[in-house]
């Protein structure tokens, strides 16, 4: 162990000097000097870095944007408005700068973001982040001392990783990302194949060629080729094996032979050890033999390499591989750890030519890894990775046993049939180890399995299958409905993300199988840990429940389509983004031939009202919009107990009811509209007649008062108000309302004194009648009118009978009998108006208008 590592156990020693304390010198004095020395440098840096990290960790999101550089006065504000690109002239204290950073981090324009934008830090993550600050600080050491510290840190980390991953005597480099690691790998392969690369450059190689599986992204190799000036055609993508999904070694050999025949130089093979979406593992032993035969460099990358740490017996993976890339930050959930490239050592000065500073480059940034490995310890690292692989194995078993789910990822122990727990205790076998360890689980809901609608026994099942085929009711199959099953898997993935937050599920697009759900416990975020056994049980229950819903949905969807196509008023609506059972539109008979713009608007309104009515019955209905822009009724997910026929019958029944109510409202609106027109005409006409009967002098402002004082007008000479009788479609005068202080109908006529009936209104004008003078009845009032007897104003009598019906749009003549309707109560809209031609408001009936 390095001296720095021992300093944690013995605080009395300097962290950089390994020596015994002088017996003649007091121990407290040595401890005090060392502590003060640390406090003057690293301890102070650690304290301040910790304070900043704690402040950022406690920042809460805010929807209010704030200026990251607040100004102190208006003069500076004016300068910033006119010169936004200039650095402020006045200096800012560090606390204000950090406050601006907090405001910048806290701002968000989304309501779905978590309360704290930055995740919480554990001890290991905290130490790893502080190490980055220390790296910048250590770079100011004396050159010789910096070289000694850097070599010690990178040497310790390299030896520890070589022991963990069973790579004897490795060399290493540390990189910020995988693309940089691949670039370094390509340079290693070039130098190993062509030691004179530094003098001759790329022309020293005759057209180098690289080989990679089609399951692995070639973007990193593209980056390396661009950096080295190698054409992209040097990258050869080898197809996958039709059964195993791994690189087809036979096709690889054919491609190499073809390239050799074209005077190309086979240089590098990149093996996939769980780096692909589905976690496939290439056959390393066969690839090693191919590379050895053609003097090629074999590089491995992927999450499956983490299984090497779980092996309990010593091995030598360097005998199979030339190099491998380790993404420890992702595997352990520790932030900002570098990508480590372990490789066979090469003694060539050409390698140092790629480094601008051989001391610092790719070595000093190993400090965060050096501190994190010690903080975790070998046992905790092995346990974390072992738990991650066990989680994948359990998830694979749960998904493979769920009816309707198809697992697309690598099967643990597909070749050997042994579990990871058994393999790690056996003698070291790299291929068996990678075969037993599954770093990824990818699965999807596969609807191609036949799900019978009913029946039991072979004969019943055969009869049911024949009936389904004849009626077109077989469950949907993915082969003919790939896009719909992609939506189903997307829905399933979103549900699992909601119900199982401890699993980092993601919905991905597989190039062959479409949408599927992927889980990788080795792609951990900051502070994340693999799920517990309770989380696995919860996942199994959630998966079974929701897959059962999907199975029921595809089973009923075929029946749903069949019934909708046979319906006279329902039309099937394609919904490209909807994962439910489907969408229908209620289209009354005869409307499809008259779909003008106005008809489409009415049809949309009808279906909107239909959805609102259905929602009060069942939440399975929702409002949707088809590709034609028209509104439809969407059906969500269903269960096996759902009766599709009943749901569709409910839609038809409610749709017809809504349509009928819409007709009633349209008819009533037409009656009210025509009633307003009739009232306006009556009041205007009566006002003009009163003007001529009373004389113009009564209406002159000053003279009228004198004339009215000299010859008062009759008390009942005012203009009568009007009310609309919706029962008979007749506009009537309102004298009875003010005489009996009520709107009287046939149901309220019995409230009058005995032997009295309500009189007939003085004015009755049928709605829709041609413009003609109002009808004044010639029937004399019943004796005793002055005492309140008479006919209710709301229920006029025509032809000696009281009618309880409502007419259609209008009544042509006053003598026309009203038509029958289901409305069994009279509704009266009363109206009053001044002597003007403006349309009056629909308000309660007012008193007669007097002009005095």
C-alpha cells in the first residue's frame, strides 16, 4: 500500500513519506506538524469543496428564472443591457458567484422535475468528486514530487484493477470517455503491428482494417479514424449470428481473407461483452484464435467484463485479450470515475508521442479512482457486481415465465447451463464466466402467441379456432400489427417505470424486434443501488398483472373491430399513437353523405357530448382525435371479463340519446328564436298603435305632462308584456301573470277560487305565423275576473282543450293543433320590451310598459 493510503491509519505520519518516527522526537510534536501541514493545503481544499457540494446538493428547483450575474446598481445594469457580452467591470465575491451557480442549477421550466435537481451524495461519491479538485491542486507540486505522486497513484490503481479483473502485469491509461479509450486502443494496435509508426506514420500500414459486430455501435471507431486520418471504409461491420445474436465468426474469417486478398491489413477486432442493447457476448476463444492467426489486436468492451471481479479463483484473462475497457463509474454508481483501459504492456516510445504531458496525461486523473477503490474495498466491489448479475438472472427468469413475454437478451448459462454462482467457484474459465453472467435483460410483450377466446379440451379448442377463423375473431398477431404492438410495449414500459421506481427501465427501439423494455443494473446513476428482493417480488406482480391486461386487450380488439365494422352507426377510427383497444366514431345514419364543414362541426360536437356522457359511466372511455381531424371515442385497456358487445351497445345507446337531446335543443332554440322575433314585432306594432290612439301631444316632453294632467290616460292603456309558451309555441300577453302574481299552467289552475277559470290572454301570436296583426280574442271575460279568476297564462286554451304538447319548429296558423312531444311540463320564457325595435333579452316577464 502507498504511503498516502497508510496515512489514514497512522495520522502521525506524512501522507507522502514512508518512514519510522524518530525516537528522540516527541510523537505529539510530529503529529502537530503533519496536521498543520495538511490543514494548510489539502484539508482546507477538502473543507471548502465539501461545503460547495453540500450547498449544491440542497438546491431546490425553481420555476422563476434569475439572473446568474446580478448587478449592484443601475449604472452597471445599464452597461449590461448595452454590453451583454462584456465581463462585468467590478469583481464579485466567491459567495455571490456560487449563489449565481445555485440559481442557474435550480431553474427549470418543467413541472415534472424532482424537488432537488442534483442527486444525494454518499461517502464514496463525495470523495470521488472532491478528488477532482485535488487533482488540479496537486498539479502545482514540484515536478519531481508530482512525478512520484502520479506514478504512485496510477501504479496502485493499475495493480488493484489487474488483481480484481485477473489481468496479470497490465499497463493502463485513464480516459474521460469510451471514445478516447477506443482511440488509444487503435494506437496500441498500430504500434504493436508496426513499431516504426512514429517514423513512417499511417502509410507504413497497408490500408488498416477494423472489425466490429453489428450489435455494437461503430461511432467510437469513427471518432478514432477521423483523429488518425484513416478512411471510414476501414471499419468492417460483421453481421450477427442468426441464432446466438453474436458476431458470426465464420463471416469474420471470410471478411478477413477478402481484405487480405485486397492488400489490406487486418489490424483490430472489437469483441462485444455485453455492450450491445441486448447484452450479447461474443465467443472470445474463437476470436482469440482468429486474431492469433492473423496477428491482430483483440479488444473487449461491455458490462459483461464486470463478471471477472466475481471469479474466486485466479485466472489470466490477458492470455485471451490484448486490452479491455472498464467503466467502473457506471458499474459502481460512483460519479466521474475515468474509463480505464487495461492492456498488455508495450515498450515503444511511439506511445508517449501521443501525450502532451507524459507525467500528467492519463495518470493523475486516476486519483478519483484511487480514492474510490480504497473507500469501497475489494469485498464490497465484488458483492455489488455479483448482486447486479443476480438481479438480471432473476428478472430473466420472471420475464421468461410470464405468458406473452418474449425475452430478447442473452440467456444466462445458454451454453453451459450453469449459474453464475456455480461458475465463479470453479476453475477460471473466461468463456463460461461471460456466458453465465447476463448484464442486460431485454424483453417485450409478444402477441404472436395464440390466446383462445374460450372452450376447453382439444375438440372444443379446435371448434373455437374454426369459429374464430371463420368470423375473423382470432387474437391479433404481431406479424401483421407491428406498430400497434410497439405502442403496447411502450405503454407497458411506462407503467413499469411508474410502479417499479427502483428499476431503471427504459423503452428502446430494437432494429429487428421493435419496441422493447431494457434493464441493466450496471448502468447506475449517482448513488443508485441494485433493487432488493422485495423490489423483485413487486416487479413480478406488476408484470403479471399488466401483461394479463395486454393479453385481454389484443384478445378483445379483434372482436371489437369485427363488431364495429358490422355496426350501422359506428365507424372504426385509426389512432396511430393510442395503445388501447381502439377508437370509434358515432355517425348517425345518412350523415356520411353530407359531411360538409358545418356537418363535421356538428358531428364533432355530438361525439364530444357522447364522450362526456360515457365518462360518467366508465373511465375506460376518453376523447380522441382521428387522423382526419374528427373527434372520436377512445377505448382504453380492458380485462378478460370485459364484454365488448355491452360496451359498444352502450356507446350506441348513449349516442342516440345524445343525438335526440341535441334535436330537442335545436327545436327549442328555433322556437325561442322565432318567439323573440314575434314578440319584437308585436310590441313594436302595439307601441305604434298606442301612439296614434293617444295622440302625439301626450308624448311631447313638456306638453305631454300638461296634457296628461288635464286629461289623464286610461289606467290599463299601457302596452302589455309578452311571454313565450313553449308547450304550444304561442306568444301571449302577460296581464294574467301580474293579475294573479304567478305563471299559471294547467297544473296550477286549480289554485284559483272555486267556479273560476283563468281568462284567455288578450294577445296570442303563434310562433312562425306570417306577419299579421295580433289576434285579439272576442270571448268575453268570465264574470269575476277582477277577483282573480281566469285561465293560466302559461296554459292557454285552444278549441276548448288544454294542450300539453310542444310543437315542432313552428305553428303555421293560430288554429293549427299543436303536435305531440315527450315534454310533459310547460316551460315559459317571458319577455318584455320598451316601445323600440331592438331584440329584447330572455328575462323574466316584466310589467306592461307605460310611457307616462
